[in-house]
């Protein structure tokens, strides 16, 4: 702490200034909002892919299990009620194109369509479990590719790096897609045991489940920054996926309070505005205003994240160099 008083150190990048820069860049290069606009228009006015027929078949199979007495009736009824709720939502499977943590932001992927200004959309049904698996896998993979292209475009506009050409974009898309696959594997590897453990706690005691939920929330607060910035090194620093992951954990280690507040601010702004954008009915052309507003806000926040990531890494490198120099001189 004495070192901080001995030498003048510039403060870390401001959260508000980064967000303002992201909005300025998006306003000056408005075409970078094209990806989320096109995706939302497709999900809104395009055909729908639903699983109602498949869910109905599964519900009937549970009736067969109930008649044969192979599974307790209470458990079967609970599962059937959950499936019936899903059936009533008429979920559009194409909304899987909005992938995480790398993906094109989407407003229509968060809502259940009640029709369009052009009438009811054409609906296609997934009729088998194998077809469902193929559709989910294919749409997820396509969502990662589109999301990587979107991230690359916004990063180039935000950072204005002349070396970010088509060759760089191609490599970045490959690295980011592989990174998304790694996060999916990690989600299943660690998320499934945690979910089972939480279910066991809930069966034992409700208070025990609440304590487990608190610890899970604290863990989520610690991991949210590395996940959020895990791909930024690929697009901002031309790193491979492993180096980008290490960079995100490095950033989280030294700037966790500030970076956590930045990520939370981005999430609150994005989700807060979504309440406004989702006000019109999907059957009204006013929804187009919501789609445009959502595309602008989310793209501006993504641009802000690249600016914050770049500036924070530059500030952190300078700070660590000064600390190392001070330590070396003290030892001599």
C-alpha cells in the first residue's frame, strides 16, 4: 500500500466511460447491429420448429408406464404436468440459435410468439427423439458460428485494429467455437453433479437446500467474470482458446470487484431494457421497434465489454510492471 502512495498510478478504466464508448462506437458504425436484427426477424416472421408432437408422444408413453405400474403414479403425474406446461408454450426450437456464452443476442428468443403481423407462422414438427437430437446439435453449432462472426465484427469495430482481417476472423471463429464446446462439456461435467446434489439437499431439508443455493450463488459470482470474458482474448488479443481462458482468469484474479460490477451492470442494462422492448405484442409491427432497440443496446454493451477488456488489461500490465520494478529495487 505504501507503493500506491509513493508513485502516481492512474485509476483503472471507468465502467461508465467504457459503456459510453460502446454506445458511441455503435452509433457511429450502426451496421454492426445487423446480426441480432436478422436473427430476431427470422425468429419472429420466419417458420417455427416445434416439439409438440414429440412431447405428446412422450406423455402417452408415460400413461403406458402408469398402467403397467412400473413407476409410481405420483412421479408420473408430476412429469406429465411439467411436459404439459412445455406443450402449452409452443416453444420455437429455432431459438436455440441464441447460444451462450458466445452467440448473437436475441429478443425474440426470450418470448413465446402469439402470432405475427403476417399471420400465424408456418410450423414444422420434430417427430422423433433422434431428429430432436440432430436439430439441437445442429442449431447449437450454427449459433456458435454466427455468434463468433458477430463477436469478431463488433470487436473489429470497437478496437479498430487494422490487423483484424478475414484470416484473423476465420481463426477467431474456429477458436471461439471450440471454446464454446469446452464450456458446454464443463457445464455437463460440473453442473450435473451439482444439480443432483442440490436435489438431494432439497429432499432432505428445505433449509439445507437454501444454504446450498447461497454457496452456489457465491460460486457463480466468482466464476461469472472468467466466463463473461473467456472469449474476449480471442477477438481482442488474437489469443488461442486456452490462452484466452487463462487471460480471463488472470483479469478476474486482480480486478474481480470492478469487473464483477461491470458484468452485472451489463446484464442489468440488457435485461432491464428487454422489459421495454417486449412491451408490444408479437402480432404488432411495433415489435420491430423493440427488435431495433434491443439490437442497438446489446451490441453497444458488447462493444463496451471489448473496450473495457482492452483498457483493463493495459492498465493491469502497467500496474504489475510497476509493482515488479518496485519489488526488484527494494531487494537490491
